C-alpha cells in the first residue's frame, strides 16, 4: 500500500491512498455478524427488562400459575436444545466435507425447530382461547412480546436454514457456504441461550413466585 500527496493551488496537501484496500470475500462477515448479535442482545435485554417490570401486573386476570404448563414448556425447551446438538453435528460434518451428512443434520435441526414452533403456537392458541391474550394485562402483553419475538427469530432461522440447504445442494460446501453455515450456527446457539433465559426467568420464576 502506498500513500501520495497532492498540492492544489498552494492549498494544504491532500493525502490519499493510491492503492485499493485488499477486501477478501467474507473478510468482515464474522465481525459484522457479531455486531448484529450484540444488537439483538439489546433487543432481548429490553424485552426481559419490560417483563421484569410488568410481569406481576395481572389486572385481576390469570397469572403464570394459572397459565403455564411446565411439562409442555420443558418439552419445548428440549426440542430447541436437541436442535442445537444436531446443528453441532452438521458443523462437524461440514468440517469433514461431507455434504450428505451436513444436509441430513441440517434437516433434523429444522424439524426440531419446527416442533418447537408448533408447541409454542399451541401454547399461544390455548392461552388466547382461554381469554388470556396480549390485551388482557400488562403481564400478558410483556409475555407475548418477549416469547413471540423469540419465536419470530426461530421462524427466520428455519427459513435461513432451508435457504442454506438449497445453497449447499446447488454449490456444495464451498467457502462461502461454510461461512454462512457458521453464521447461522452462531445465530441458532444464540437463540438457545435466550430461550434458557426465557424458560428460567419467565416460566420457572413465574410459577414459583
């Protein structure tokens, strides 16, 4: 890299880089993705804080002990944790260059993610059917905002996973696809960490409180 100096009409010299910067493909992808995850952390931190403030404002309506089925939530949690394990197997297969195994574990991961979403939607439907929708109290508004936002993230994660499976099927485990799979891996495990917080802070503490 070299730098040049240019003087125009006796004005102060202008410094500029004569050569183009070297920008290998994907060089800044991981940094950018970490920044995105940190911004997502802030979103969930605000939602957790909101639930912490409003989580006991029941407005004479049903509370966590009346609404939450811990066995169902534990099953839901298991689905998401299993999906993280299978995604880990997909990454191991990717590092060995096994396209078929990678695709198989990704598909299993997607199925676990779908099972998680189906159980969550069933829980929402049951609560709304019982008249415990988001409009009923501040507690339920903050609950649906937090858990629903997490569910939306899982939905987009599954869509992303399907798109990557198509990419891998078409182009194989090229460097770009490996980088994309790594980003999705970070995103998927991040959702697991957030859900453990939801399970502990919202469901367990809600029932015990």
